[in-house]
C-alpha cells in the first residue's frame, strides 16, 4: 500500500510519484502519463522547462474521463523556470501559464526550479499564487543547504517541499536533516541516479534485493522512501513503472540501510550547482519569448 506524507499545509502527498523529465514527444508523454496513472501513480511531476505540461494535462484528462482516477485523488507538481524567476509578477504569471498548459484550475505543488535569478522575489510570486489558491502548496528545488536555510529564515510561508538529487551515490543526509528540522519534505529527483554508476546491476544492491525478491531499482527506491524521502522515478516502460511502484511490501534492515548509504560519493555526478558555467547556462536558458 502506498504511503503518504503530510505537508506543512496539512495536505497529503503520496510518498512515491512519477516524473516526466526528458519525455519531450507530446504523444508519448500523454500515453506515459495515462499508463502511470493506470499503474497506480497519483503524484505526477512536471515543469515548465520540460515542455510537456500540455501533454501531461491531456494524459490526466483522458485518465479521468476513463474513470481511472479523479482530479482530487491526483497530486500535480510543476515548476517555475529560472527565466520567470525575475520578480514576483513574472513568477506569478508563470504559475498561471503552467495551469493554462496543464488545463487545470489548480496545481497541488509549484516549485521554484532553481536557486537562481531573483529567487526571493519569485518566491513571493509563489506565495501570492498559494494565497490566490492557484496551488495548494509551494516549494523549491535544488536548494542546497545554504540557500535553503537562508530562504526558510526569511520567507513568510516555509516551503512544503525541497526537491533535490538524492540516491545512494549522493545521500545528502545532513541536508535532509536540515529540511526536516524546518518541517520541509525532502523529495528525490533522479532517485535511480538517472541510471548512472551501473545502479541497476550493482552487485550489493542486487544481492540485497535477492533476499526480498526485488530488483536493485526497487531496493534504492525503498531505501529513500524508508528514510522519509519522497521519490519520483521516471520510466517510459510500463513494466518498469510497475516494478518501481512495487516497493511497499518489504522493509530493509538498519544494516542494509547503512550499507546502501555507504555508497555515497558526497557529490553529484549529474549536475554541479557550484560551477559558474552551469549556473550561467541555466540563467541563459530561455523556454519562451
Ligand atoms: N528539480 C529538478 O531539477 C529535477 C531534475 C531532474 C529530474 N527531476 C524530476 O525527477 C524525476 C526523476 O528523475 P530522472 O527522470 O532524472 O531520473 P531517474 O528516475 O533517476 O531515472 C530515470 C532513468 O532510469 C530508467 N529506469 C527507470 N526505472 C527503471 C528500472 N526499473 N530498471 C531499469 N531502468 C529504469 C529510465 O529509463 P526508461 O524511461 O527508458 O525506462 C530512465 O533512463 C524526473 O522525471 C523529473 O520529474 C527534477
């Protein structure tokens, strides 16, 4: 049975959801979203920058039409891109534009996608969107401990979620403790390390999984969920969607949890938010006119 977390707004969020990063083809994305809902996922994670909000909205609408779910049962997350993190107004308008593309009256969670631009002003735009009931919760993504703490210390509404890269090769235990101290839910992007480090065939993860009749992918997803981290794996394959959500009938021992955490490299091998070139690239990445 899927577990749920209670956000600081009082809303319930499924501990596991489904991400749609890198599914640019609209027809494929619509079908994948439909399949994910049919498989049992109720949390769907997109972003303005993924270019597939409209397709996700269509997949959701078709699933609702076919009686697979209801809008109330779903938890829809989207994100405001850096280009719109200029000021309060641009961020607020970006939320409205996302809702229009999603063809929805409200989102369940809207995140600032990066700690870039004038993110305090942009966050005030999210606070206004929350107060105007355009979204049921607001939060941030990729806010590493320094900017995250500074934000929490200085905003009116504490974020509900901080979505950062979290998997056995980038454990970030202290950052998670800090989020929890502020009552913020840590959510893992790249919970399968985007397939890096041979994660799916890792001998130790495979060995742990064998004991429970589970794959290495299921072991790492369970590991994050078991430490209170929300997970949003992505797959365009139905059998993998099914596999990735089938993690609620086993429990890792403390020793296994520690063994998995010991794989930590202490840094990301996917992105580097300390690299000026990377930050400059994202600041210059425009997703609309
Ligand atoms: N806030 C941010 O900055 C940020 C950044 C990155 C991602 N995200 C969000 O987090 C979500 C998840 O992260 P992600 O998509 O980057 O990476 P991920 O979920 O860690 O990994 C996805 C990759 O693993 C493969 N895969 C999935 N399940 C598998 C399984 N059971 N066995 C073998 N291969 C499997 C997928 O291939 P197939 O699709 O071919 O099956 C895909 O190549 C995204 O979709 C997005 O919503 C947010």
